[in-house]
């Protein structure tokens, strides 16, 4: 058997080698800093020391943090440097502050140049491995996520790590149906493209990475943007996001979706979500697919961008799936995204739980938008989130809904003024949020609505992607006990930034020094605590569909700390806290019988288990078995969903749900229910709230006396 195995390996190696090009070691030309970069670094340090919300002196202590952050930015998965490389820069840990203060950036550039040379060496070695092929019958594994792993101790160790990486790359393509010849061609091209990109690096690339290692060591939202980055930012703003509307970040060699722009082709397709990994891009439905694994993020973005109304096709690995999972092809038509596309929208969910019918109005608000220019011009009909939500609330009142659910999932914020004004639609006049500047001065922002638009039962649905203005709104509703906050703990961004043009500061308009986004203030709830770092904790928690270790303010590791100041002068008039135990009990009993909900819990648990295990088998039979089991489970779920009958008329003891819509047939409604288990459960929780108001006389009478019931609103005292 052993001799037979050796023969198979040799035969494979011979077949592969015949189709593999010769690999030559490429040379990397060292980069050098420019004088204007030294000036930009010095100005940035001065701004941070003098004007940051929590100013930090650039000293040896901060230098050590910058050093660690710099290494992480260059080699987060520890695939390039070895321990000896780190050891030789031991003295540099406390010298990076001197490099900035003395206008001499040779040291950080030397570290970058070593990284680049190591990267060239590693990918050159990876290409050479394609000549020999691999034995996929061996029982060995690869530590897929290496961020928390130690540095490789020697060159032999790093080469062994790369052997397993290339073997895993090969196996993924093999499981996807590629033959050995195609695999070799694809991987060789992938690794060669990386080497070519390394050869095109410019000093601005090195400077950008180093400067953000510095600024983000101060806090995650203080960022340096070099001239090229600033230009890209300005272009994207002027073009109003022409494209597919997906914000990407680089994770483990993949262009990974960080968030979807509301109203964009990517969001409206309902085929993409945060965490999906893009492995290929094609132009048009019949265009050739370009492999983009390991590409520079800006190169991938450039490939996805294109003219309005043109088609781009993405090859995607779903967020919660393993890299071996079946890819999906997503075809999207690029378009220009307007405020109309991002506008608030309403729907009504008709629920029947144990014979009790409820109508829950849902308002989906993707962002706190406002047409600033139109408002400044004095136009009376300027676009505004508050105006749109106010109109929708009026429509829902006429349609006699029992409760309103504000869906703020993945709402990353927007206009602070809109967040305050929209909150007043439910609270009336009174404090909404406090803001503290770098000098310790505290200001209280108040709502100015003439009256409450909706005084009935209210729920706020949030998730980890709900940030900034969303957190201000949800926190105010919670502090006043005005409504229920449902979902998962929010992002935790409670800081304010401003953009500083370094050219203007230096009084050198032609210098092209770049911009600095600087944290200058912090938000606080009316109860005195902050949403910073800890976010808003829901009253009724739903399962977290994102990984808090890798997403959210706490994932940065150096976010500004949570703190508390004096509470604002406000009065919490609501009484929702009195029914929370009963709501939680009903919720627990219901989800135990909900297949869609239980499937979601199972998927989350499997994802977390796979992530925590941090080992992926390199045995083909084992990987195929795992993949087949996953596919069989998903098909079984699909079959179970397809077998569901249409909702029957409400009867005592039954539980039915449907969305009121003229365009969707019953089967589409059932499919949407499976995808939106959390939305429907939030609606059920609000239905329970309505029910408990009717059941408990004291609670109902208190609600009747609630000053919000008055048409003139409620003044906080």
C-alpha cells in the first residue's frame, strides 16, 4: 500500500510539473520616504497631541503600540515574518516616535521593505510547490485563522506553513470541481499577480499603512488618508456611489463585504450580506471570471466598479459557509444610488398567536439621511428621514396597526440632527443625547418636535451593524422606557470625528499632504452613560449573527473606554420594564418551537465552533464528507420549507404569520419568513406587549395616563 501511495504521488507530481511554468525569484526595489511624508507625519502627531478628544503624547509607550499595530497591519495572519525578523527590530519598538518627531521615516520604511521582500519570497516558494502536487490522503490540518498564532520560529517552519496553505488552496479548487491542470494554472496566476502587485508598490502605500498604524493606535476612528486615498474618497462621494453599493474590507486574502449600502443593487438583490467573500469578478453575464483572491483591495474595487446599467457578476463564498462550500454567482446591474433608494419604507405584518390577531407596522430605516444642500438652500420639500418616517407613521395610524417596529438593523448612522428630530417623533420635546468635547464641555441636544406622532407600543430592532445615530435613537427610547429595544448588542461607536486637510494646516495648498480624520468628541446617553464600546444592550436579546470578536467597536482592541457623566435633566415615563420578564418568558417558549429560529441558532453555533476550532483538514475524503453533510442538511431544510402549506385562517391555539403584499405569492412569503426569522420574532414580541397591555389593568391604565397620549406631546422635566 505504501509503495502504491508513493507511485500515485509521483505520478501526480509528474503530471502537474508538465503544466507548471518555471518560477524565478523576483526582485523587490526598496521604497524610500519623501520629505512631504515626513511633514505630514509631524503635522498629524501635533494634531493628535493638541486636538484629539483624548490627546496622547507620542512617546516610547505609544511607539510600542504603534509597532505592534504596524506589524499586524503588514502581516496580520503571520504568514510572512519569522521570529528572527521580529527579534531584529526589537530596538525599533521604542523608536517609531523618534522617527516621526525628527522627520526621519527611514525606520518604518525599512520594516516595510523587509515585509515586502519576505512576501516576495513566500509567494515565489508557493509557486514552486505547484510543480510537485500534493497527497490528499494524508491526515493533516491547517490553522486557517492565524491572527492569534505565534510567529514561525524558523524558515523551515514558515515553509511548512506555506506548504499547507498552498495545499489547502489546491484542495478548495479540487472540491469545487477543477481538474489539476486548471488548478495549477489558476493558482500560479494568483500567486504571480501578487508578485506583480508587490513590484508596483509605491512609497505612498508604505506611508499610508504606517500612518494608520499610528493613528489607529490612538483610537480606531482616527485615520490618515493620503492624497490618493483622499481622491478616491472624493470621487466616490461625487459619483454618489455608482456601482453595486458594497463596502469591502480585506480579510484573510479575501475581499469581504463589510456592509451593504441601503438602496444599492447589492442590498436590494437580497443575495449578498456582510461577511460574504468575493473570490471572482466577471464583466457581464458571459464575461470571463477573474480570480481576485489575494488581490489588493483597491484593485478588486476597481474591477467591480463600472458604468451605470452595466452588469457585473461576483463569485461569492457565503459568510457562514466554509471555504469548501458551494460558491454562488451573483449578477448585479451597477447603478447610481440616490436618496430615494435609501428612503424609509413601511410594511405591515399580520400576526395571529393563539387566536389573538395583531397588526405590526414595520418601518425599515437604512440610514439617518438628509439632503443637506436642499435644506441649506431653504427648499421646503427637502429629503429627510424624520419627514419620511413621520409620514409613514401617519399612514400606519390610519391603517390601525397595533404597534410599530423600527427596523434599524445595519443602519450605520448618518445625520445627528435627523437622529434627534426622529427621536422626538416618539418622545416629544426633551433631551435626546449629550455631547462632550475635548475640553470637557458638555452640551445637551434636545428634540424640538411640536407633538408626538406615534404614542402606541413601540419596538426598536437593532443588530451589531446598528451604529452611531442608530445607537443614539435606540438609547434614548430605552432610557425613557418609551419602547422595547430588541435584537443584539449594537456596534458601540460613541465618538465624533472631523476631517482636517493637512495642506490647509501647513498653508501649502500644493503640498499634497493628505487628510486626517480626527476624533474630537464623545456621545453620552441622557442617563449619563455612553454607547461607546459597549453599545446598546437590548431589552430582549436575539441571537448574534455577527462575530463580536471581529466586528464592532470592541473588536478593535483600543476603542475609547466606556465611561459615565452626570445624567441630563429628563424623566423616564414609560413602563415597559415592568413587563420584560413576561415578554422574555413568552419569547423563550415560542422560539423553542420555531424551526426557522432553531435553524438559525444551529447555523450560528456551527460557525462559532468552526471558527474556534481554527483547524481545517487537508484530507480530501474528510473534507468531502463534511461538505456533503452540510449540503444534505441545507437540502433537507429546503424540502421542509417547500412542503409547508399556505397559511390557514386563524384558529384558536394556532400561530400564523404573513406579510401584507400584493406582489408576493404565498411561497415567496414563506421563503421571506425563513430568511427573516429575527424580524418576525421581534414582531411577535411586540404582539406580546400589546397583549400584556390588555391583560394587565394597572399597566393599561398607566399607559392611558401616559402624557404621550396627549396630542400636544410631552415636555421632559
